[in-house]
């Protein structure tokens, strides 16, 4: 969208204007350079639009023409944009870089039980650090995502990937070499020990 909005813990919208202004301010003074660059981009676009108007053919065409930018969670962006694939003349690139958000404790009043805040933060961290896929692509995009570029081979250093046997191949090969070398040294040691024992017996 032409200026970012915040919903909960991700970029979106809030009903309370004062909270929205606070969220904008937090983006503006964030310690993360990527977040500040995001704010500068949204600020340059000049203005915000209602959430219900974000994912429309008109707004998505503006994104394709580089006249607007939509800042939201990746799943919502892909799901909503895929609905317009048949009528949009172009392709979308959905970025995967994580945006560092404020910890949820910032939003709570002091009178809320600290143990509750701690538990919520803990579960948010569990969610963000888990490698479990929540839904399969065919469930999320039943109509297909024909207007998305294939970015699966690009760098996904911020994403979790399951560890496979192929990933451990070098470790297995190295262990094999080490075991073979240990066997060779053991054989040499046995031969040397046997020869010295025989020489001692003959003497």
C-alpha cells in the first residue's frame, strides 16, 4: 500500500488512529536498517489506503507499475494476490526478508500480569522460530499462483529448511575416512607390536 499500516504484530492496519501513529513512529526510529528503509519507501508513496482496498485489482496493478508497495505478511500477500492472477498483466515477486517487529510487551498496560506477557512472548518466539509448515501450498493457493515469479532457488537464508541425509553426506564421508585411517593405524600398531614381541622371544 502507499503507506504502511500495522495490524497486531505485523504490517497491516489498526482502528485506533493514535496507535497507528505510534506504530508509524516506531517504524521510523527502528534500530533495524531494513525497517527504516521500509518506512522511507512508504513515506515516499504519500498516504495510506483502507485495508479493505489493499488487495484489489487496481492496487495490485499499482504495485506492478511500481507506484505502490504492499507491506504485509507473506501468506496474506500471496493468497490475496493469487486471486487476481488471471486478470493481471505481469508478475509479482514476494519478498521473504523478515521485518523486525516490536516485542508484544510494548503494547500491554502495566497492570496486566507479567507472567501472561512472558507466556505470550514465549509462544510468539516459538511460532517465529519453528520450522513447521502451517498449510500446504495447494491448500493456500487452490487457484494457483501463475503471476508469481519462481523464487524458490533464490537465497532463503532467513528461512528454515529440514535437514536431509544429503546435507550430511560430507559428515558421513569424513567419518568413513577417519574410521579407515584408525583401522590402518591399528593394523600397523599390531604388526609393530608382533614384530617386537617376536624379536624379544628370539633374543
